């Protein structure tokens, strides 16, 4: 299994994300994601960054939520993200904002 395929498998396992979810956040077709999974194609560098950031965020959220809850958190508008969704911000290369919100989640968990 190549690294991209492993990332996509873990996104499914950690966050309940489907190929269509990944296609939406990376702004490619579901067929393109399928080709990445089989190793017939590779994502462009910007897309690789989005996948890497999404994987990192999903992995961090595993400390707080089940995979289904991670998916909801990623897609839902969030007060910690000024009413935006994590998926929007990751797509806009604003993953640091998402990570800061996750840090706040961690702080709230220990109150």
C-alpha cells in the first residue's frame, strides 16, 4: 500500500471520511481519489498538503471523539472556528486555526 492509500484508509478509519468527502475537500473527482487509492495517480503537491493536514487533524480529534463524531466535527460549523467548518479552513490552508481550536478542546476537557 502506498503512502497516499494508507492516508486515505486512515481517514476512513479515524474520521469516517469517504472517497467523496476527500474529493470534496481536495476539489477533485471521486474517480481521482480512487486512482490515488490504487496507486494509478498521485495528488498534486497542494493536494498532498491538504491530505496531510486533514489526516493530522483527524488523528488529533481521535483523542476526543469517535470516527463518526470526528466527521461531524470536521463538517459542522463550529464556534471555536468563528462559525466555519474545519473542512473549509483546511481547504483554505488555515489548518493552524483548526489545530488551535483542537487545543482549546483539550483545555476544555481538563476543566
